C-alpha cells in the first residue's frame, strides 16, 4: 500500500537529518543500506512543496528515524517542532 505525502522544504530537511545517522549506523554494523540509501536519494530528489508517493515500508522507516531524532533532541532539551510536524504527516 502506498500513501501520498506533501513534503515542505523543512520536512525534507528533517527527514534527511533523521535518516543520515540511521544509514551510517547500519553501514558500520555491516547491514544492508540499500533501502535507507534509496529513500535518502528519493527524498533528496523531490521538489519542495510537492506530494510524493511512499510505500508502507518507507513510511515505517521514516517514522522510526524521525522518532529517534525527536527523542534525541528532547534529551538534549532542544526544540522538536519540525520533527513533530513530520511525525504527524506520517500517521
């Protein structure tokens, strides 16, 4: 199943910031980085303020990584507005 999600410039930025550490952690552990790598390239290639189609698996990966970034920022006492906005779009 797929869903269309409109990504603003801020949404794209926060998604890429969330996916980057996940990609490098998986690479360091020797796991496959094909799926997160393709998702990073897909998000990076999208024009801002346009709707894009994402699979259930991609949405799940985005949700997990955004939530990790949000928890990390909460632990540091930083703002989580952009992460919260993106999480709402993924539910």
